[in-house]
C-alpha cells in the first residue's frame, strides 16, 4: 500500500475499489471555478481574490505591485513572502542556517 500526500495510491483497497476512484476525487476545473466564486474580496489591482478582507489588505500592503522583499542569503533567489525563502533554503541549501534577508529593511537603514 502506498501513500502520496496522505492519499492511498494502491491499485485496489480492502473494498476492491480501483485506482479510478482516486482520480475521480481530485479537483477538476469546475471545482476550481466554484472555489474562486467563494472568494468575496478581489484585488482591484490584479487578478487575485481572497475569502477574508484581512488577506486582501495584507496582499495590498505587502505584495501587490511590490518588488520581492525577501532574499536568500546564499543565492539571488527573491520572493515576496519570507516563508518561501525559508522553504527554498531548506531545499536548495541543505546544512545551512535558515534565514531570509529583508531587503526593505536594509534599504531603509542606509
């Protein structure tokens, strides 16, 4: 029995269900379209939409139209969210200290 992202990917299970059942449970385009309709707070500047107003405000303040704020300390990789830099360092720069450089703070200090 094998699992990928917590989903049983074996050919059959105890009830004799086939692999076809697995694929039928994956989201299709209609599911994704319906999910977009539940997001009530669209960004006025881009195509992003959010289900909570707080998320839209954060997007407008820190992300939309802004240059990537955080930089990898070991290469030139930059992203708008520090969490993505942390993940990048863990995956690409193994055995290195995990942190991000806040480019905005560096430019404010100079």
